[in-house]
């Protein structure tokens, strides 16, 4: 069985942290509707959704992916690179400890879950503006005894590694090569995003189901041309907060 941890969109999402985007008004009701549709899709894909209550004073708290890395036997609570986001982790840890042995990234390490791309027993970790080398080294030491390897990947021009590259099949990566070097992921198959849709590399794979944002039709067509059957959902209101599909959930098997 799969669990998906999510969190209701904060009423203060309009004050979210932005790095590469300019601020636009966010319609909280619409963002909540889109988020609810997203959760429904996760349920359709066989997940049991555990939705945490809203956090009125934590604008970015809907993006639960950044607070933890959940692996087979353990979970690592992150220390988010954005100081304003550090209070998001505790409530997620409370839920995860029901399922996993818990570890934690500590000062001076910083790590955001959005920088961790798991492919089998390898964790590719973006050395981004949010995840520093001390944080990545801590992760490496925590996971090594459990048989996971960590590979550091340089990310430039976007927020997180998973803004630039995500898994869409067992060995296939959807990638924006202007933000990450494809050679970091040896011997894998790649699908390039359409250059007119730079934010289009963030897809969410749940088992065999591929969830994809509605507003990147050209890249979506590329996926379909390659034989992928894509479930499309609207998340444009959440994208204004520089979030995407993977960021809104922590999905793991029990
Ligand atoms: C932030 O800057 O932290 C949020 N506004 C967006 C976080 C998106 N998270 C993700 O891509 N994993």
C-alpha cells in the first residue's frame, strides 16, 4: 500500500518564497481546488492520502516534499535551505515516525527534498542554492548503512534538481539540459522538454502512473509520442509559488 502525505494550501501562500519567478497574485481558493484535484489523482493511483492541516503562518508548507526524504526503511528529516521554511518539518516528522526509523539533517547542513532524485538505490542530490555540501554529506552518511549511494549533481538556473529532471519510467528521465548536465545520469534514456516550456521537467511518477501539469502541452506531446500515457492535472496556481507536482506530496510504500 502507498501513503501520500500532503498538506492543505496555506492561506498565506501569497507570501511564499520566490527565487526565479516574479510575484503574482495567488487565488487561494483556486490553489486549494487544484490541490484537491491533485490529491484525488493520487487516490485514483492507489495512494492513501494523509493530509496535514493548513499552517496559516507557513506560506510554503503545501510543498511537503522539501521536508523529508523517505526511503525503504528510514526517513530523513531535512533542514530546508530557506530559513523561513524550517518550521515545516516537525509536523511531517510526527507522521513519518509511524512508518520509518527517523534521522535528521543538522546545522550546518541544509537540504531540500526537491533536490533528491531517487533512481533505485542511488540518490542523485542537487547541490543547489538550497542544498549544501555539508547537508549532502550528512545524507550520504545516514543512508550508506542502508545500502544507498549518493551522487552529487550540480544544478544551475532553477530552484531544485527536480525542477530540472524527474523520472518518467524505470530508467527514463525527463530533462531540461540547460539546468542540469545529462552526463550526471550515465546510461539512462532521456526525453528533453520542449525548449519553450522550461519548467516542464517536473513530472510525478506513482507506480506506473505518470502525472503531468496541464500547461506544458508540447512536452506532454513528446511524452505521449514516446508511448507514455499521461494523467494531466492543472497546478498553475501552485506553480506561481514556484512549486510543481512532486513538491506537493511525500509518497512511500508501507
Ligand atoms: C520555495 O521557494 O521553497 C517554494 N516557494 C517552492 C518550493 C517548491 N518545492 C519543490 O520544488 N520541491
